[in-house]
C-alpha cells in the first residue's frame, strides 16, 4: 500500500501489516510521526489533537462511559490465543468414482474400527481442549484479580522499579488510550498480570535491551535507568530458584509425524515401506516438525491413515492372492506329435488318440489351481474323453461336451516347486465315414493355466508372526488371534496392554471370520485396527505421581521419548524389556542405553532430522534455495545435494566420534568428494565418495563456511549480509532479532535511490534509520564478516572488480577482518552457542518449545559442558534432565457425565 506523509507530502510504500499503526516518515528531512490508515482510507488526514485525559480512576473498579475521553486506567485483560483442538466439520461426502478396495477385509469391520478411532481421537482432543480452556480461564481470572487488587497490596518492586520507567518513556505510545503495535501497558496493573503475559514482556525486554525502545525520536532514559529496568524485567521474567521444586513443563499429546510413522511401521513389522510419504506435510513449530502443539489431524490425514493401514495389513498378512499365474494358449508353446496335433482357431486340435504337453516353472510347493479349456468336434454317441496328467500322474478324466465355445475344467492340487509338465490326452478318437455330419470326433484345447500358490508355506508363515498361529489343533479363532497379537500389541502401543484390550482386538478377527473371511484376512483387519488406533498414532505417555506437582514418566513413556529423540522410531526389544522390568529410569541404565543407541546406525535419524531442521538443510531441495542459473552456472542439482551431504556428514561425525560440540563453530575439517572439492578449489580429493578432509590451510572452518549455510542465507542473485547475520544470531547465538519496524523501506528501495554506492554503503545508509540501527549494528557486522564467500559458497576476494571488505566491529568492541576472525570471536563466546544448541536440541527432544522454567535444566547442562564439551555430554544431559523425564502434574478433567458415573460407583 502507498501513502503520503501529511507533514511533507512525501509518498512511500508500507507493508500491509502496518495498517492502523504509527511510525516515522522515512523522509530524512521530515521524520515526523505519522499514522498508517486502514485499507479503506484513501490517504492520511491531518492528525487530530488528542483529547485531554480525564481524571484517573481507581484501578479497583474501572469503568468507562461510552462518550468519555480516554482515561488512564487499566484496560481489559489481554486475549490469550490457545491451540485450537482439531474438529472435523461435517461435510457432504463427495461421490467417488473409485471402486471399493479388493483387499478382502470386511468393510463393516473397517467402518466399526474407523468409528472407534474417530471417537478416541475426539476424546484426546476434547481433553486437550478442556485443558487449554481451563488454563485460559484461570489466567484470565488471575489477571482480572490482579487488576482489581488494591494498590497497597501490589508488589513494591513493580511500582518502584518498572512503573516510573513506563510512565516516563513508554506511556505516550502505549498507555492512556494509545496502543501502538496493539500493545498497551494499562492492562498490567501488577506483577502477577505481567507474569501472566511473559511472551509479550520478553519481547518488550529485548527491544529495551537493544535500544530499539523507546524509539530514537522519543525521550530517552539514562543508561542507569535503562539498565535498572532491564535488570528488573530479566529477573522477574527469567529468575528461577533452582533449589525449589522445579516445573518440568508439560508436552501436548502429539501424533507421529511422517518420518516417525514410516520408521515405526518398518521397525514394528520388519518391512520396507513408506506409506507416510503420501501424507500431508507436517506443520512446523519452534523450527521442528515434531512439536505437539502444531501436529494437528486434518480430515485428509484421517483418510490417509485408513488407506495406509489397509496397505500395510496386506503386506504382513496373506490376502489369498496368488503370487504366480501362467496361462499357455499360444500354439508354439504346446508340444505334441505333429501327425496328431494341429493348429486351430482355438489353440490346438488333437485329431486322433494322442496328447499335447506344456511345461511350467513353479516358485515353490503349495496349493495351486490347474485349469484347461477345451471343446470337442462330436461324432458318435459319446462325448470326447479328456485325461489330464500332472508330472506323469493322472489327475482326472472328464467328458468334454460339444459347445460353441471353450469349456473350463479346474483341478485343485498340491504341486511341488520347480519345473513340472502338464499333459492333456485325447482318449476316445472316433471316425464314421458314412455319417453325413459329425464324421470325426476331435479334441480342441484352448489353454492350460496354473495359478498359485494359495496360502502360505510353513517357512513363509514363520516370517509373518501375525499369522504364525492358526485355529488348528483345538484352538478357537480368538485364542489363535490372541497368540498372534500378544507380542505385537504392546510394541505397537509402546506400553503394556491389558487382557481386555487383547481380547477386543482378537474379537475383530472372530467377527471377520463369522462374516465369511479367512482367518488370515481377519488378522489383517485386526492389524488395520491397531494401526489406526490413537494408541499407535499418538505418543500417549503414562506417568507416576511423585511429591508436589511433578509427575515422572513411566518407563514405557521414557523409552519412547528416548527412541524418538535418537532414532525417530519406536523402542527396540531391549528398551521394551527394561521398561517392562521398570529399570530404564535408573540413571546408570539410562546412560548405558543412550550410549548404545548413539552407536546404532538408527541414530542417523538424529543427524538427518535434528540437524536437517536446525541448520535448514531441508530447504536445499525447495524453491527457497534457487541461485540464478545465469549468474551462477556452476551451481546444479549435484552440487546442491553435495552441500547437504557435506553438512550432514560433518554433524554426523561429531555425533559418532563424540567430538566437541564447538567443532560445529570452528572445526578445521569437513567432508568432501572430488566434485565438491573442485567446486571449493580444494585439491587432493579424488572419487565420488565423501571423506574427511583437513582444512588447515583453507579459509574455512565449521558450518558457517560450508556451501549449504552460505547458499541458504543468500538471495538468488547476490549475498545477503542481513540474512547471514540474522541466521547466525538465531541459530548460533540464540538471540533472534525482533521483527523490523513497519515503516522502514526495503534495502532495494535504498539501492534504487543510491545506485552509485557500494552494497555495504547502501546497507550503512539503510541502518542510519535509528529504528533499524539497534538490530542491524550487530546483525550486519556479522553478515559482512561472511562476505568473503559468494552466494553459492565459493571463496572470493573481489566482487564486481571491487575488493571485498569483510571487516567489522561487534557491539562488544571486538573487531575482525574476514570469516575466520569472526569465527574466532564467536568461539571466545562459546557459551552462547552452547546454550543455543542445548535449547534447540532440548526443544527437538521433548516436542515443545523451551520456556523460562527450563532455565535450571539448561544451566545444569551448560555446567557439565564446561568440564566436558563433547556431544555425548549434551545428549546425556538432556536425557537425564527434568523436562525430558518428567512433566507437570495435572488432574484429569471430569465433565458432568463423568461426575454422575463416579457418583453411581
């Protein structure tokens, strides 16, 4: 949207989200405060003078007359946003042209199971909704109570240390009726109200600390006043008494994401299948796709679950479909006496007593069906007699009637595997030379077909444990099904199961058999039911209450947290056994298991899924990374994937060799193949295999000089010091900058207005705006330090025939010249990176964002890293932390119907 400044008539463009807000005119000769109109307004009108505030009223009973001028009084409590429970709105079902599945599973059973799933999932989501709603009511109530709290009872610290600062420097824009940025301080009448809105106040603290607030054209606090306000806010928002009972937080019940679903199915059933590749993409929260608050269950995903369950069931239970079928009806495939057997329109005709044969190569011994199609030319009173032999032994002799078309004769039989011969014999040739019609009796053979094997061999059945036992030797269907399910069900649900649960799923098999299905097909229905159960699809964690408000995870839930953290899959047999024995929570046992799992090849999932998202490697295959082919012809698909593999192998080597986590910052080695080494200008590497390469004499170190990161943080046509600096702040230093002010023009506008300036000079002019300088001072300096690498990660000393200026000075006063100098400074402040990495990995491991109450757990891990900075120290510290092993206790919700049931009992 374009607008005109009412003070200087300067026209400029603003972003849509700035509508209704205030900011400064970008004209350097004006810099007056202007209000951005709502979209329906054509232009700015002259700013109206503010009404004189009425006398202040008591906060204990705030009232406002409709026609009154704005008054200095507490506003209504803030509206809290909740994670909405997933609700499937009823829709008219579209008619589908697709035919129903021919898998053989009874649809009535599948529909019943599907209904159970929807009810169960709905119950989980109602539980989530109840929790969220009740918590929000509690927050709103406490905030309202705080607003009505008499001034004498308010925290002296709040009124003495913060309120004077707010009144002096913030109230013009954020109080007394003004709500720039939809934020006003009036609503926070006490420390309790402030703490109920920590996320917003954390942003306030960051802006004050950066010097972005108060804005440069407003009255500024002294350094002492600013530091006192920062110190007070930091203490109130983030101080945790680590000697007191800790709040370990609570993770929203979350479903398996696509990667976890595929891995779990394959590990559970011993197959190689990726059905979740067809699922909708997983939402991302806090940078990862395993965060409970964002993993919703849309209707399309429910349909995909049903389809995947059916496909998986067909792979692990016999469906009755044969694995071999061969039909011989070509005249050159039959063998016979040339004097007796001739070609015919049907296939072959045997004109006299004789035979024809055909050979088959069967895959294995088993139940087969042999089919022969034939007809006769009738003569005499008898029908033609046809004998069928298999492997030299007679199967049966049949009468072939005179028909206009071929008749099918079917012979069920047990056949050995390997090559076998089938013979068709014509036994009763007849010729009547005196007959006017039907003089000659002949046998026409159209085809010989073998189909099978039906059922399974004993060896094959042993490979499919879900059908290992059948209803034989006096066992009922339910008993046999329970034997097949008793080991499968606890692994699928990742917990112990009751006898009643086992009987319920076995009952599905019994019901399928009563509907005319085979036992094996009934087992397929039970497998489908398990795979669409919330106990499989969701990570429902059990717990055991301890003292206070802390609930420890039970050993099964702990096993799942550990396996999905390190393997992105279900626990293995060893973890299940330790959970069953209630030993996994023992510190030494847990340490041993963590070490064992890190050595397992499945720990590659930690590399691919954690590092791939933290470092942004997954974006390399998307349109977000699209260097201009004309400007960078050397960049291609192979280099793109080499970038990904280099960084992935680099991170993986640190995990596997248990190297220092700070190698990620300044490790003087990487992993290259010949193609990528040549791209980087590094010699001595031959062959397509990636191998460790020393960087001792190279201008590279750690991830910041790898092509993946450098390309991710560039534009298609040039480097971006801003993007690179922002990436380092967010992913290396853990201090992401706030969103830019709404009225600041884009760098492209600055460049267009000053085409003769270098890019560095254009950026310096851009951040001359005081609203930008506070953030860009550090962000741009870091980005310029990485300018020695171009937009696709190649080292350079010039850009457009101009020498690269990679010098800079950080707000701390530390100066550098080039990327290696910058990395050296970052290494000196390694604890910032260590804390950032710890918080990122903690978020990934527990499935929720790290919050203020996790400070003690993070501090403890950082203390351990001070004495031993190896990757195993970080991972073991997370696994043994309170947020990983426990959660905040919460009573289960009880609705009115539950109360009535409880009363009756």
